[in-house]
C-alpha cells in the first residue's frame, strides 16, 4: 500500500484542502458584482423611461442605483454600452413570447393573429423604453448587429417545431428560405415597434392581419429542402 501510494498521487495535506471560507467569499463577490450590474441596468431603465435616453448622464444612472461613477465604469464602458446590454436583456425577456407560437396551432389564423397581437401589446407596454433605444441609436449606439443576431436565434428556435423555419443560411438550397424567414420576423418586430411609437401605418389594425397572413403563407408552404 505504501509503495502504491508513493508511485501515485501524493496524499492531500491540510494546505491542499480548499478553505470553504475562501470559496464562500469568492461567491459573495461574484454575486455582489452581478447585483451591482443589475441595479445599474434597472436604474438606467427607469431613468430612460422617465426622461428619455439623451438627457440622462452616467452620473445620474449611478446615483439612481446608489453607486459611484467609478463603480459604473467597472461594469460598462459608457451609457451607450449600458443601453446595448439593456437592449439584450429586453430581447431575452421577449424571446419566450416569440417562441410561444410553437406551442399552439401555428397554421390556424386565429392563433397567429392572437400571437402577433400579443407582441404588439408587449411593445406598446414598453414603448417608453423602445423610444429610448431609438434615441440611443440616433445618438451613438447601433443595435442593428444585436437585432440581426436576435432574429437569427429566433429562426433557429422556431425551426425546432416549425418546418418552414428549419433552414440553414449556409446551405445554398435553403438560403432563400432563410432570408424569407429573416425578413418575415424582422417585419413583425419592426412594425410592432413602429406601432408602439405611433409611427407610420403600423398603428392600423389591418397591419396585424396582413402580418398574420404572411406568416401563414410562409409556414404552410412545403418544408425546406
């Protein structure tokens, strides 16, 4: 036994055993960092909704979160960077609503109209934050790459249950179908945002009917090659 131990791993000494206090302290600091970041995001969302994006400063966001300007910059490069992360959080929150169409009969018109109506209503409820994102984009931010990636992820998610969305953008035979899926989801997102901001024709109730018909025409077609 002694020889075997000598040739194998050495026995753990007291110094080798992790101190549970060190692990607990590290976990505490990680949680505290996450909490600080979430508090800054929540404070920014409140300030942006109440006053808009442009008038709010980094100092005011930090103060609203009960933190210093230095702490703010430990988490974000600036106001535009924070707005981009807030955009990501909003997109992640809305993802289950978009994927909900897979849980119902997505070939039934009434179900599709109800689904798109819920999307429009959700954006209407968040219209002040959407307006802040619009101001941020016009000022210094650019959420276009994030929105494009979000749509790409939605296509992949919907493709798990809806054959028309099960398309590979890198497969030449499926490229057209993928682009059609992308444009369809983009139009729903875009018109929903416009309706929430009382912009253009998106406020006309017929827009939801038209979008539902386009969705149905897409999902009822033959499965992609």
